[in-house]
């Protein structure tokens, strides 16, 4: 029963989004197009690249990327053209410039702040200054008095 369920689940997985009619005849350009498509987020899907998505807008974007590559654009020019049209949201990894720089720096800065505060906390827990001298040993009179008290 488990094997049948596994086979049904594998058969139900979606097929690859890039259709044969979208592919370029030049393998080098097709490879570049696939790499660029993996860097772009589908505008209507949650967490999918245009390379994985079956949405019509993703198909249009894949075709647009291929058209730009055939026209002779570099990878950066294609990414810039798509970003100009849809905004920074379509980049799966936003560029580390402008407002996005805060996103890239926030994590390391928080980690440094936490380490500093932890260090300060540990320093505050240490006893301040030298340790007090150990108490002097008891005199014989004090020891006998203590022994009497303990026997009661």
C-alpha cells in the first residue's frame, strides 16, 4: 500500500515548467536563459522561480528573457530590464544596495549585539575585585566552645 501511495505521489508531481517550444536552439544561450530564470521570482507565485512556475506570467517572462538574450543582451542587462519592469521584488536575491543593504546588515549586526550583551552579562556576574581572605582558623578556646554547642 505504501509503495502504491509513493508511486501515485511521484506521478502527481508537476512537470518541468519550461516547455520545449520555449527552448532556444543554441545550447549556450539556453543554459544562460535557464540560469537567469532561476534568479527571477514569479510575480504571482509564492516562492517559485520563473523557471519552476507554470503561471502564464512566468512563461511570458521566460520568453522575454530568451528574446533579450537572442538580441545580444548580457545577463546583467536582462536582469536590469526585468527589474525595471517589475521592481526589485522579482529578484530572488535582492541586490545589496540602498534599502536592501539594511536587510543584509541586520542579521550580522544583531548577532554582534547579542554577543556583546552576553559578554557584558557574563562580566557582571563575576565577583568584583579580589576575593575576601579566608577566615582565620579557630583558636583552641573557640573550637572547644563550638564542640560544646554542637553536642547539645
